C-alpha cells in the first residue's frame, strides 16, 4: 500500500505521523520557514518532497490531501492555484482512493469546493452535528494548522493516568486570544471579549496572561478546570491541549453549532455552556460537588484514552480504505 500525502501549504504533518511509510509532499520551500516545521521534521524523521512529477497512480495507490478549501474560493490566490493543480493531478490519474482532509475553521460542506467523482472521502475538521453533509463527508477534527500539529500534541503531550487524576487547584484556567471575529459572507460572529469579561466578573477565572509554552502546560495541568471559549473554528487547538492535560474541559458552545467527533461517546453536558448564566451555574456545581467533578473527569479520560492516540487515529482512517 503506497500513500502520497499532499500538504497544500504545509499546515499539518499529522497524517505523516500516522503514516510514516507515506511520502510527504508540499508546494514550496517558503512554507517550511513560515510554519517553522524543522524541529518536527527532525523529531519524526520527515523528508519533504516538492517534486510532484512522481505523484501518479503507478507509484501510489492512495492520495491524501490536506487543504483549507474555503480559502481556495475566498481571496487566497495561492491556495486557489494549488487546488487547481491538485484537481489537474486527480483528473490525470486513477488512484484507488483519494482522501481530502479539510482543515479550515468553518463548518461548510467541503465537497462543494472540490468537486470530483474521483474523491472517495472528505474528512472535515469542523463537522457540525446539526448540519447535513454529503454521504462521503466525515468528521475528523484532528487536522488543523499551527506550529505543532494536533496529532503531534496527541503523540507527545498526553499525561499519565496518575497526573490526569492527581489533586489540582480548584480554579478555572484560561489564557489565549481575545477577539471579535465577524465574517458577514459566511454569517459567523465570534465574540470572545464579551463572554470573557462576564466570566472574569465572577472571580472564578485564573488568567496568567502570556507565558512560555511549558509553563502554560504546567499551569493547565495543575488546574481542575480549563476554559475553552468559542473560536473562529471548532475544535480549537486549546480544546485538544486541555483534553490531554488532565484538566476538566469547560466548553463554550452554540445552540446551532456543536462539533461532531468521529466516535459515539460524548463529553458530559455538565461541562458545556452557552451563556454566562449557564457557565456560572455549572461551574459552581462542579466546584462544590467532588463526585460530579470526578464523574465528568473519568468520562473525559476514558474518551481521550480510547481515541486520542495515534493507533486509533491511523486505524480509523484505514477503516475507510
């Protein structure tokens, strides 16, 4: 089984971590510098290939593509051109199967942006459980973008069972970007500023501000609760970091938008909120009821332990092959 991975603008090495035997292709050298991948390349012994001339159905059985498809139609000329290059490559070949991993923030149907009968499956980062997608679109919220990929975090940052359940400070930890994102074209508004200020008024929030990453991990791992505010996309990088840390995820959601994971189990409703009143009520219960807190933490640990590992993620993708 020969696999070629095309990471359109070098945004996520996660699939290469899951499939070390695959060949990994990007578009140009500039993307390596922009995303600062060199440490991760060395850690996982990744050789980057920019010559796409060898990507064909004689050399490879399966093609994996990582691309932010929304950008290809909304002002990013570089990704638009790369998408067209990928379409040309698809049309010239007959791979056994083609998997597209769409890592963009929004919850649109990716098959509307890359239309081809040759594409077997789309794997979607932000898959809204309340929306309808085509039958070949599936949730896979483990491909994103950033300096360190989510799958690399899963591979390296999961704490031990002892540290997951160790005694922690009875506080709600948060540190991160505060902004108001408004995209009238897609009709999405994310207002972190207002909800943050309301939560801060309750005096329950521990926000140390900007701190080095290792200190950030330590502070989060020593907190009973960690707050994940709605960001532009779902999940946030912080969502995964919290779940791996042993801190209990306190998740802001919207009534019409809730991430669907690629498994049946779910995190308890006692840890989710949509407004400040619900947050205050639920965090007060969790702080004052150790039995409820432990029930939620055990459920979170069981989900993370079972699914947030490279073996399960690899086998999940293989199940579609």
